[in-house]
C-alpha cells in the first residue's frame, strides 16, 4: 500500500451508538440489573472506567435526516457544521474519519449547500434540537495488546424547539464506541446487552447514528405538538348545532284499521 493509502486507513474508524431513555432508579433496583457500575450520584454505567468526573457541554442541532447532521458551531447561531454520514451495513454504525475537516456553512446558505451535496432542503425550517450533555469517557482494550477503543457515556437533556418555542423535553443516555471495525462490532453486542435493561421500555431503546437520533426526536416532539394543536382547535371551534330529531309520523298505510263492530 502507498503511504497515502495507509494514512487513509489509519485515520478511518468505526463508531457505534445506542440511545435509551433511562428507567427511574427505583425501577432499576427492582429489576436487579447486573453488570453495571453505579456512580455516587446514582447513574448506572456500563463500564467501571466511566465512573469518573464528568464534563458538561451544550450543543444545538438543526434536524435533517439520518444522512446528515447539522450542528451550530457557536451553540445556537452562526455557522453550521455539516456532517455527512458514511453508513455501514451494521445498525447504529458509521465510518468515522478522525482528521476530517468540518464542512462549515452559513445558516442562510445551508439549503444551497445541502442541495449541492445532493440532499434535500431542511425539512422543518426553524426547528432546533438542543442537548445539555453530561459526558463520561474511558479507553477500553478487548485484549492485553489490542487496540484501544474510546467508550463514551453521555446523559442528555434533549430540548426540541420550533421557532424558539420549546415543543418537548426528554432525558436520554447515549453510549458510543469508536475504534477498529472488528473490535467495535465485538464490543457493541456486550454494551447493547448491558444497556438494554436500563431503558424504560423496549420502545425507549434504539441503535442508530447520531444524525438519525436528532431527526427522530425532533419528528416525535413536533408531531406531538401538531396533534395537540389540532385537538385544541377542535375544542375551540364551535360545533354545528345538533339537528332536532324528526318526529315520526305514521303513514296512512301503517295506520291500523278500525276494529269491526
């Protein structure tokens, strides 16, 4: 292989992600969940190395689709970092290039940039997804001399807004593994088995790339708002007055004949 080919292989990794809405601590105690480390603040962690001091951050995204992630560089305004997903055949996994330069677009030019990259325009103009993150991370080796994997656990308060008005808020946990393809595939099944019992319900657990998660939570929250608005409108709109029931008049044919004398 040439030097450039080797460099390309060295900088390309695989990233796996899963997301779940965590069940309450009381519920997890009843379930007697095994294999997790419980932090001093009551968080159920899928690896002992994650039991460390977390960092905090805030990010704001513009929802698009499972193929594109759009993140504001300055949290909620200015340029957008457009990340195009390079998918794999495995659920929740995408190819991850370590040293890729971000594709930055001005907010007002984003639709043009999307169309030039053969994607549709922003489907919900004015919608945003804000994440308030609590991040814990560690390095994991599957074998003594194996390559290191990066394991990250992030608790996220997800706030979906439409034109600045909050449409819905929910708590999620994201667990990601990044590194060599074969090691990530092996380790992902173990992490999946540890995290699935921590979700509120089966419907609150999903394996997908980050862009798909952002698009999904936005669609769910905004669809819920639209449904509620329709119900409220139906309640406020005066109904047409009910028609008075017609009094049944007996036809001549149905009138009984007088009794014979």
